[in-house]
C-alpha cells in the first residue's frame, strides 16, 4: 500500500507539514510513504480552452499537473494538509482545482481512494470555508474523505502539542481501517459533506 501526503503550504516544516509527517509516521513501516509539497510544483492557470473535455485528451498545458495526477493515481491512500491564510484554501489548491475539469471523465482512475484532510488556521473565527474548500478539492479528484481535522495554529510549530499530534495520528489510521474520523460538528452542517457554508 502507498500513502501520499500532499502539503499545500509555502512553509517548510510549517504546521501543515508537521501534521503530514506525523500522520505518515503513525502508519506501519510496511506502508510505502511519500510527501509532496504542492508549492514546489509549477502549476499554470486554466486557459478555458476545453481541449481536456474529450475523454482521450488530458490537459494540454505542459506543466506539473500531469506529474501531480500521476502521483495521485499511483497512490492507494491520500492525505491533504493545508493552511488557511484568509478564510479559504491555499492558493495552490485553488489553482489545481481550476484544472480539475480535465479529470471529470477520468474518475475511474481516482475513485474510492480513501483520503483524510487536515487544515490549520490562525485567528479564531477566521477559518472561513477552508475545510470545506479542501474537502471539495478532494471531491474533484473523486476521493472518499474518511475524516477531517481543523486546528487553530498560526505560528510554525504550534501544532506540536500532544493532543493535536495524537488527533493527527488517529486521523491517519482512518486510511487503513474501515471507519470514519469522529469530529465535532457545528449545529448547522450538511449531514453528507459536513459543510457549514449555508450558515
């Protein structure tokens, strides 16, 4: 089994990367593990040319999107770790998300792969729709989200507390076991996707 951690943060050894590495280290040594910093990839903006709509054609832009999709296809399980800078997902996820039109008809290459999500935010009440946006990004890749965690941590290393790291390890194990990660839910959330956007 291969587990791929996707880190959407400009900070090396920032909170998102710490969580990703903690989750990977929690898994057995028999699991093949890999981490990719999405901010190291060259991802251009979608040009709305629609060449990718034909099932046999992928995106015609020559950048690292093809490398990214290949890595996701090769993995059996996916982790996505991202900071929230200003109410939403990190820019690199938005840029990749805008290019997901090219995988609409290729869902069979991704579907049913288990995925977990961890999002860090800094200011109380300013997490906005970041968790929902990252969940949507996973949905664009036809991934099956088994659990999510939202952590208040702004400065580098703030996630390195026993309670948060244990929560991250528990989240990681949802990739191997047939269970969902139990998390606190707000009163007004969708029972299907846990979105609170309609509040």
